[in-house]
């Protein structure tokens, strides 16, 4: 299986903050050149300056994956730049805290477009390239939320369940082509995610540890990784409790 030292270029989506930004910085430490994607151009420009100072090549591209043509514009950019990407990190995504009917359906369609459709399209495009050259890697960012029905996070959790199952299936399919797929499923992490859903009193794992755990798992050819003992325990316990009772318990917790 390929190792990070074999890679020259990585594409990181959702790299303007949080887990995606940290992936960019830890890959830069390994001297991997980067294409960083996000929606905030000012943030991307600032991150590019900081990363370039580490002696690597950096390109950035702003696109909204929930809008028509967002993914295609990023792919066109990569092709125009003639960059041979070796590692794809699908991190772009967003969530919402609240009951299902608290938002209109267009909001959820945008979430599905970003969390599922864009991830699938990018994976299809780059996996085809990786299979052709018999080398490459894909890290898809899911969540422990994808392991159970999650009231008040219903659509978000469902999108992450897709990411987990999709990634595991691809891991099995693509390994024979020397393409390694890893699914990262973090629990609560210290990022802007909870600020955006108006829950600022949430403790979480440092983003540095989440990303370091993911890259270590990738090097060990693992198909999936859940950072943190309590998160692993949560997922294990979930498998022991009937879904009906578990969903009610989770609803009371949130």
C-alpha cells in the first residue's frame, strides 16, 4: 500500500479552518505540496502564505460545493494547473443542530450536495486517476455521528453514515490497485463546527490529535479510524443497544 512519503501533491477540501486546515499543515510538515480548497478566500490566502513559508508549493481554489458547478470548477482548476494529485482528503462538509423541520428543504439539499454528492464526485474523478497510475490515497472525513440515528442532527448524521459505508466499500475495491482508502470518524472536536450551530460550550478533542491519528492510521493501511478512547467506546456501546432505545437515549442527551 502507498505511504505518505510516496506522495508529491495532496488536495484538501474544506481547508480554510478546522480539520481540513490542520490536515494541510501536517502534510506540509511532511513536504507534500498542496491544493487547498474552501469558500473563504481571505482565509485561504493567509493559509497559503503560512504553508508556502515551509518550502512547499501551494495552490488554493475557492468553490461552494452546494452550488451547481462547484466540484467541476475545482476539477477544471486542477487540470489547468496540470497537477498530478496523489492524495485526496474529502473534508468539506457542514451540519445543523435542531429538529428536522426547523429548516427548509433547500438547506438540507445543500448539505447533501456538499457532504455526499461532492465527496462522491471528487472520489470518482481522482480514484479513476489513481487506479490508472496504480498509486494513490483517499481520506474521507465522516463522524461518529454516522454510526447511529441522531435526533437534532438527523440529516448530518445520515450523510456521515453514507461516507463511512461508501469509504469502507471503496477500501475493499481499490486496494488491489495500490490505492488506499481511509475513513476518519472523529467525535466532538475543537473546531468552528459547533460555533456555526450555536453551541459554544462543547468540549472536544484537539484538532491536531485528530489529524495525527488519521495520518498514522493511513500509514498503517487501516480502513477506518475513530480517534479517542471514549469515541471508540461510544461506537462499541452503540452496537450493543437496540436502535429504538439508543435513539431515545440520544434524544434526551441532546
